[in-house]
């Protein structure tokens, strides 16, 4: 078996234009070198029943041996406040915050600290391995520690604090529940001896939700906290619990307070990695590894579910010990993309062999876009980078307890699956949950992504390359545009193309992306949607961090986790997340069909409907037997209608002049409707009894000579190559593409 994980890497930026530079950040634990080759990807799916892996080698200065080294991954989020004179005041100190632990008892965790592990100096407030609040001082090789009498409770807001009183030679910790009902009284105080004089070490960052391993402004960190922290406070005086709690409860503590060192308000500048200090010292800090912002605080009372309406109720950050935003690896190779390169899916291939071990063949994917406003083809294919990121490093098949029941079969594990189980430090997908059970709502490209590359999982990236392979086979030139660029530059990204193809699964769309496609179609653009479950989830892109997307999963939609109550608004934009259907823009309004069911047991053929014989659509079905099934073949389940499917639905906005050409409406017991399709539960909801569970093919013209053609199935793309590309799925797709590239208007339709 080919080893796909001996070399890992990522390309940065993920998307580049000719003339721009891409850098490759590589790492290997076992190899000292490999043979590198830069490739243009035609088909990334190694399935021997399909076209197989297909590449074009343009030839670059990178091709040849490359030295490798191990570059570690350091997951875990925290906030870093650089060392400052105000943090080094000698004598007393007090520290306090509201906390909401989500994984207490899993090991020592730090809440707030100015501590360095290598010399055991400074102070640290945290939880010990038994989840008891603990305050530690260290200096001169000695430690002083005090521990609360009771462990904290999981997922309960509590107020915690500690103080060092040199005049009394004591350190004290205290905690109290914000919901002190029977059995929840966390009240407790403990004190212990401490030195009457201590010198705080210099050049140590103040760290929130972790502690530093060494000195310096950007140290490595450990002891990462799982949970929310709200309104941390630091004073250069010994205060009792009542005084500290009053200070923490104040949303705007007076900066004139002479002993106030720091008072951080996480509700400010929500879309950034900056945390603001309200004290006169202005000890602002930065977040590391992108913890979740726009989290409900200790004072959230349910009056709103949108943080933009009352930011002061969202003054918490949810930190995770496994957050991973930026691997931080150094680059090993760099390439300036030649001006004459075609846009497309590209990858750096790394090959090696050591002794009798399995051969190594690993890939690092990236995309070369067409220059904005300078198309080189009439056709554009959209690389669904938002969807690729949403699924990046998905461990869902192994973590989801019902995966085998859903797939109606045993799961065959790939090397990538096994590696990911053992190396969660890569960071998971937005379908997975953190180690504390909360959902991953952010995904970024500054890390190795195992399922967005050749030989990776076929879903999404691999399936989409079957469309590229088909376009290459028929000799059709095309440009690549990406979700990132459509979001950033809007409709102008698409405007100069006669036709745009969206691929097998364009599931995740921002508002800018939806509006760009809407404007493109209204302006005469022609859109071929060759997939299923498209235009479904509403996402946000980070305003300044490239290739970083966000999703919040609320109480609607087919989901693998649910966010906390009140946390459905995107921290990047302030917009509501969830389904586009819930925001009044169901996919039927854009492309005529919308997601209605999953069917992973097998895939099915379509049956032609009467509108397929309408003379106005004769160009689409030319050369096709309308009395025979359409697509009773394919690499995904043996049919063209499967995996995830969409249907025509006038009540959700399918246009009245739409031609519903074909349907696969006999999806058997394996056809499972999406949750938003179910008003009530009964035994007749599955595909063997429910005609609403189906895949539909639709066509409709739009304004100014535009048009839309939709196939309503993820499996469609993987039927194109059947029988040497001579088949009805390929013929229909080719007929539509040729007609959509022809500027002649569509006749016989009243708009």
C-alpha cells in the first residue's frame, strides 16, 4: 500500500495567480529527503475502475530532490499579552475571571498566568488534574501552592480568583457558582503560606488559557484550557472575593483604579485576533490558534441570539486544547507561477522509498486561478474551496457512532484515516467535535489537509476532478476560479465568462458568493450545476486572514453537532449562520433544485419526464434515448443519482418556467431525508415510501439570455467517464455545455 502520510505539507497561499509566489511547507518524521515534482491535476481519484490518477507535468525548477525535516504541530489556543512594566510591579497581586470549563479533570489546565515552565518562575492560576482550582507561585527553585477544596463542575459558569498578599505571607484561591442551586454550590476558599517578598521574572508574556514554556514575547505554550473565559482581571493589590467579583462583573471598570493592571474585554473587535485591555495600561494581546469568539458570556440571559445586538453579553472566548489555525512551519520550496501557466488544480508530489518499506507518494494541493478580469477561456470551473475547508481532515466516519449504519456497510480505513486518528493535532473539520465535545466552527488552510489532495478521500476534491478530467477529455478549455475570490471580488469574478460550472458539492456559501452568482445569472450568465447539496450552509470568511472560513451549526439542517444556545451568529461577520433556506434564500431560488436527502447505500438512474420531449430543449437531449434510464452506471454506487441529492420544489422557489427533465425518485430505504424536510416523524419518510426523496434534473432560462442547468446529485460527476466517456450522462452534459457556450438566446420562453 502506498504511504500517503510519510510527508505532510501545505501550500501558502492556497490560491495563486500567474506571476505570484507559492511556498510549500513540508515535514516528515521518517524521511530525510524525497523527489519533488510539480503537477497539474487532471484526475485525483486512484480508483482503478475510473480514469485513475492523471497529471500533466509542466516542468519547474522545483522538480528534483528536496531535503526534509520534522516540523512539529503545536495545537491549543490561548491569548498572549507581551511583557510590560505594568506586569512587573513588585508585591501583591490578585487575578480573577468567570470560567465555564468544558473538559475538567482531563489534566492540568491553566486559566491565567505569567509563568515559565523551564525555570518554574512566576504565577499561575489553573485547574489541577482533579479539576480543583489551584494557584501557584514560583521563584528561586521553590514553589508555593494552594488548592481549592472542591473540583469545578463541567459546563457551569463559576467565578474564580486568587490573590497573593505579601504583607500576610499568604496566597488564597476562591470560587463560587453563578447558579448555586442544590448540588451546585461551588463556594470555597483555601489559603496557604507564601513568601513575604518575591520578584516577578521579566520577559514573560501574560498568557490567558495556557502558560509559557519559556521566556519571550511569543513563547511555546502548554497547559491549554478547554472552556470559556470571560472578563479576566489583574490587580497589583490583594483583594478579597467580593471586591474582585464586583470588578469582574463591571463591564467597564474604571481605568483610574490605581491598582488595576489589566481588564480584558473579549466582546470588542470580535472578528480579529486582538483582545483589548480596558485598563489605563492598554495591555492588548493577540490570540493564538484562533479560539472561538462570539461566545455567550457569564452574563448572557437569552434576550438575544445575535452578538451584534448586545456584544456585552458575548464577552467570552471558548478556548480549546486542540485548536489549530496555523501550523507555523517554515517554507522548504518556493515557486513563482509562470505567466503562461493554465489555471487549474495543482499539486506538489513527493515520492520516496526507504528499504523494504511501502513506497511514499504524498501530495500538497494548491490552486492556480485565472487572473481577475483577464479570462483565458469562455468557461470557468469553480473550485469549491469553502467546501474543501469545511471538510478538511474530517474524522467523521470514525467518530460518528452511526457511520456504518448510515453507509449500510463496514468502513474500510485508508492510511489517511488511521493517521488522522493518531494525529488529531492536524486540526479537524467543521463536521467534527473538539476534545471537549464542542463543534469545530473554524477551518483554515495553514495546515496539512489530508482529504484535499490526490489520493485523498474521493468526496469533494476527488469527485470534482472527474469533471476536470471530462473537460480535458472533450478538449474543452476552462479557467479555474475559487470560492475565496468570488467572495472577495464578487460578481466581477464571473462576469466575463460565458458559462460557469459549479462542481459535485458546492455546499458552503457566503453572502457575497450567493449574491455574485445571483447577479451573474441575472446579468445573462449561464450556470451549470453538476452536483448535489449545493448552496446549503451560510458561512463567513475571515476579513483579514486568507483561506479561513467559519460555520455555526444551529438547530436546523443536517448536522453532526449543535452550537451552544445563543451562538449562531458568525464571529467573522456578525451575520446569522445556519442554512441559506432559513435566511430566505433556498438553493431552489438560485439553481432550481435544493438538497432533500442522502443516499449512501447505492446510486440510481434517472427516468426521463415529459418535459424532456419539449422541443425547446431538444438541443439538450440530442442523441439520447429518452425511453432508456439515464445514468444506470457510475463510480459511486453504480448510478448517477446518489450520495446527496436535490429536488425541484416550487414552494421553496423553483422558477415557474423551469423544465423538470428527469427524476430519480425511487431511492429505496437508503434514501434518508434531511431534517428540515421532516415536519413530523413517521415510518413513511424514507426513499422507498417518500416521493419527496429524489434527485431531479432541471433547466430554466434567466434574464438577458442566461440559463441554469442542474443535475441534483453528487454522484453525477463520477458517471461521466463510464464506457470511455461514451454514455448518456456525458452526452447530456456535453450537449448542455455546448449550447451554454453558444451566445444565441434560448427561444420559446417567456420571462
